């Protein structure tokens, strides 16, 4: 393995966690690897795949992501095929011919493409030893970036004869980890979690009182911070506003969002990756898996929906291990944008009823119903909501899929009440999403160590309570100004007895003083210059 590592990839040693994942895969164990951005997740399937017979199928959520990974394999002389919507008819047929002849060790595709029965049949002509799911958090209905197309993957693994599965992600709460195994039908997955902490990332929050002040902050931070960086927004409109302001200030910037044409997105991505543009302004459509080592800052212009999304996106900074800044611009009204998105996210009783009725009608005509035929018959139901409705019908044992991924109604006489009950599961999901948004707001307003808040959200314990690198650790806030409704959702903190009145204490950057009062998590201190300030107790040390 060491020889292969050096000969094929030019590397002398593995990073922490990689060896454990690779050994698990080679032992043919279904594995979920939770590793931070920059930890080398791709090598965890590339290296063992060279030691396993048959093909390796890699499912990636974004075409730009698979393009980046496939090119890196080809650069070291390994065969890699990409099958996605960017290929012309002739190009696709050439690639499919080579796959039929078993010319490719690696096959990269999207979850949408691999769900096509004809393409799946092409892959099945040769043995598949390893099935890799990149950005595996997209599988989970409890995850921050849930993609309904991923719900097909459990059936696809079964159709391929149950090859070894390796699922990879940088972020996963306990709920998401459990749900990934459930959705894949693999309750025995081995979970290898190397933790999320990266000491080179320095988190900070800059508060704005209105839109114009927020835009000024974005321009100032982009201008004053050296190196390349990404500015994330929640909407396409904000992308255009920020890009215009940066260019007006004379800064080198380009943009990326889902409403752009494929060619323009590719050109803009290439400009950023090559350094021709210093700053990328983008929605979350950009960046997943992009291997640009020298990103020195990631600025969030609008509040993300939750801490999982925030960590995933901010973690694209500093992949080379050098110090990088992760900055959130916090304007209170940005919360409303995410609330709007949440309200439109899930299927309702009407959606599931329309899907069920369409399956009844199409099934009466032709028997098994393909996804393509169902999509053609449902103009009024968004594709994402349709796929979730299908999953709910399968969970309710009203529907099953065969090896060709066609749908069969198990019962064609379900009552409206039964269908409504299937949708009720999303009331829970919606409540959790709103709670996650509250936790995101808490992070933006808290006076606690920002890394500590992130770690506690992901259920990780560390011995320290201050990272020493975030804004709250570098300059402790005088008091926590979180509203009561946000403070209610704060990560639980251990309450210890505070310093007593009159005791000598010290606070970083302020020096020594004496306690005037202590109540709850607040300590008021009088300093020798007669100033009196209030701090969170965690930042106060006894002398």
C-alpha cells in the first residue's frame, strides 16, 4: 500500500484517519467516514480501489465536483469516466462503450444519472466492487443539504449486487449519521469520525444594522484580507449586488449561481481556481468538493440555514493548513430569508396525493412506472417534492421498486387519511429545521468561543473551552446580548460556581481587576483605571 501511495499519488504517508478508513474498505466493510474538509477524503476510496477487482462507482452531487476529481485521477494516469448532463450524445455513447468494455477503473456520475435504468444496466454488465457516495450528508432528510435524488441510492446499491459502500462527508450530527445508514438500508455501517476541529480557521462575526452597512463591511473585508476568498450569499439577487459593489471598488471578482448557464459557470469557476479572479461571489451551488488549497477567507454575506451548512461552506478556507478567516456578516433581518426557504421546502398532502394518483393511473395502463414517465405526468409537482413523496410512499409500504428501479403500487386503494399521515413526519422535520436556524442565530449573537459552539452542536467534546483564535477568544465580549428566545436555544453549558465579590481576577487584554458582582454566567469587574466592565464567566480567570 505504501508503494502504491508513492507511485500513483506521489505521497509518502497518510493523514490522520485515512488509514483507518482505507483498512475498513479493504476489509469489505460498509463505512461512513466523517472527516473535515482538507483531510483527504478522496484518497480513502482512490487508494483501496486500486487494490480491489472490478469498477469503482463514485456518486457526486455536482458536475463541477466530479470533473475536479476525475481530472486529478487522469493526471496520475488512472482511467476515469464521467457520465453527466454536460456530455453530447456522441460523447456519452463513447463513454458508455468504454464502460461496457470495462476500460474504466473509476466511473463518476450524479445521483440523478445513475437512477436511469438504462445507464444502471450498462454499469451492471461488469462487476462493481466499491460504491462511493461523496457528500453523503445529502442522503439524510435531517441533513442541511438534503437532495431527494439521493433517496434512490439504497435501491441502486441493491441493484448492483450490494458492493462495499463508502460514504464520505465533512459534517454529520448523530441524527444525520443514523439516517444515512437507514436510507441506504445499511444498519451495520462502520462510522469513522475524525472530528471537525481545525485550528487554522479563525471564526468571527461582524454585525450590521442595515443592508448598506453590511455591503460596506463585505467590500472592506474583501479589500483588506489578503489572498483568494469566497463570499457566500443566500440569494442570486445578493450575488449580483455584492459582485457589483466589489467590481465598483476595483476588486478582482467573479460569480457563480444556479441560474447561470453551464458554460458561464464553468468559465467563472476556472477563473477563480486559476487565480485569474481573486474573489468568488456565489450561492451554495458553488464550492462543494472544490480543491483550491489557498483560500484565505470565506465570508457569509447572509445567515446560513444552520450550523452544518455554515461549517461545510466556511471549511472551504485553509485547506493548505495555513491561517484563514471565516467571517459571518450578521444582519438580524437575514433570518427572514431562511424562514422563507423553509416554508417552501417540504411536500404537502396535495403533493403526495397527486403522486399516488398518477401512479395509480400509469400503473393501470402499463404496470411498472419509471421515474421518467412519472415526471412527465406531474407538471404541477416540483421534482424534489415528488421524490420525497415517493420515499414516503415506500416507507408507508404502499410502493416498492424493482431491480430496474421501476415503481409498483403495493396497494392501489389507500385512503386520503393514510396519505396525510405519511406527510406528518415532515412536521417534525420542519420543527427541527427551525430549531437549527435558532441555533445558527445563537452562534451569530453569542459571546462564547465560536469553535466551542460548533463542536457542541456536532456532539464533540474537547478539554478546552477557548480556542484562542476566534473573535470572542481574542477579545472577550463585555456581555452576551442574545435575545431571550435565542438564548433558550443555546448549547448547554456547564454552570460552575463563579468568583466571589472582592476576589482578584484577570481577563485577557484587560488585565487584572476585582470582582464587583457575580450572577449566573456574568461577572462584573472593576479595573485599576476605575473602569467597570461585565464579562461572561468563562473568560474570567482567578489570579
